[in-house]
């Protein structure tokens, strides 16, 4: 099993610089592309800006008490740790690891080209 090599990108100077919606989701821009960052308890999770099912904006989603982000259109639930949909329909939300460091907030993106990570 090979481990994915990540390149870390700074997306904010401080976690408090990212305004969150009522659903605990914020928006960051990385190389001109919009991504979402969500909070569940004390953890931070990065994920795609659009739902893989119907392309809905995940900025309008919310995070529930089971560590899932819920799409606002069809209520698909995606596990924030794996990106897999809870219904078993085969949809997977692209996830990006997040690290909150003393010098800023960073998202990890798989190396290997722009289209590999979006």
C-alpha cells in the first residue's frame, strides 16, 4: 500500500480568520479554487466546495453530531473522516487534511497535478 504524498498550502494566518456559517463551514481559496473547511468538535476538515452527487455548494451544507456534512440539496451525508456517503450509494466527497499550526492554517493536497486534487 502506497502512502499519498501531500503538499501543504497555507489557507489562513489563523483559524479565526475563516468565518464560519451557522452550519460550521467556512470557505478558503487555494490556487484560485474554492474549498470548504468544516469544524466538528475540536477537529477541522477540508473538503470539496461542490457535492459530488449534484454539484450543490457545500457552503450551504451543515455538520451534524455524527461527524457528517449534509448536502443542502438531497440531504446526502458524507463522513468527514473518509468522505464516503453514509447511504452507501458510492458517492465520495473529496477530502483534504487540515492542520492548525502556530504559523497558520494549512490544507494538504495530494501531489501529482492540479486535476488530481479537484
